[in-house]
C-alpha cells in the first residue's frame, strides 16, 4: 500500500527538498567562484611571467657594455627562441601537450635564464658583500628527497660554498650542482627504462641514451611529449649545465668572486631548473 502523507508531512518534505536544492546551488556557486579565482590567479601569473620575460629581454638587448659572458647570453637568447616555439604549439594544441601549467613553468625558466645573463653582466663589484645567500628552497629539498638524502646533503653543501666570502664560490657551487642535476635525470630517466621505452633511441658511444632521450622519456611519462617540448626542456637542461662549464673553465674573473646579487641569481637559476625537472617528473 502506498504511504500516505498528511499536509504537515508533505510541507516538511517540500522544505527538505528546497533546502537540499539551495545547498546544492550554493555548493555549485562556491565551486564556480573557486574556479574563477584560480583562473584569475593563473592569468595573473602568466601576465607577470610574460612581463618579466619581456623586461629582461629588453634589458639584455639594450645593453651597450662589452659582453663578458657571451655563452650565457647566447644560451639565454636561444632558450627564449625555443620557448616561443613551445608557446606557439601550446596555443594551438594545448589539449594534446599538457596544458597551461607546463607553459607557465617553461616561461619562468626562460625568464630566469635571461635574468641571470643580465645579473652577471651587471656584476661589477668584485669585493662582494658580507651578506649570505638565502637558505635552500624547501621545494627543492622535497624534490631531492625523492632521489636520495645524499643528494639533499650535496645540495646543502653546494649552497654552503655559495658565499660572497668564498673567492671561488661559483666554481665550488657549480661542481656540486652539476652532480645534483645529473642524478635527477638518472633517477627519473634510468638508462634501462629509456631504452625499454625507445629501443631505437640515440645513444652515446658507451651505449647510454643521450640526454635528449632522457628528456623525451620524462615528457612522455608526464603526457607532455611534443617535438617543441623536447626541444625546450633539452635546451633548458643544456642551459643550466652550460653554466657549470662557464664557471669551471677558470676564465670568469681574476679571483672568481661575485657579488651577492650575482650569486643569488646563479642559485635561483639552478633551483628553478631543479623545480622544473621535478614538476615534469611529478607530472606537473
């Protein structure tokens, strides 16, 4: 037999249904508001990154002083060209190649590279400063913890050497930082895994996959694999590792001493490079 409701019970059911509907509408509106806030925040970051990139490029191009770090400058300009190609690809095929967060991080990498080139060219005070370089970025330590605690210790040691009071700070820092970068690539793209994924990949004389193939492996696993993404990320890694060669060749000054601003710029460039690789490894 069908259940009967009196008028009071019926009105109560109606009120309950109306309350649930209002709650559902309220939850939906909150979700929309949260999404809109996230979109606005993301767009603001994109505008800030773009303005920073444009400003740093203008500053680099407007400089009339003799270029002391031609390799750093040329690599920074080349990376910005690679970013333009990546941006063009993303604007047309975003749904294929991974989305806007990857583009956002890539744009920041390009801006960091040019900012470092500007900072080094402006580094005119060989006496340095008594201030110290900031502590390690917690995000960097978190990424390195996925690899090993030894790698965390090596990074802390690299930062410890990066002091304006150390006459060979950049060289000491770069020696350790280079090893950190290489171990990150080896951890997230082991030779055997890369060869298993790409049996016909290009290899070194010793039979190991070249760096580009490791980058390709990481990007495919993250769902970001395109020709443009491989070109940009490979060039970015080359850009950072190229810094270490510049500062290890013994031609960077009478005593190798840098101001705090230059040392901080080197640190920031490498830290962001680590975070960039970590983001790709963690699927952005």
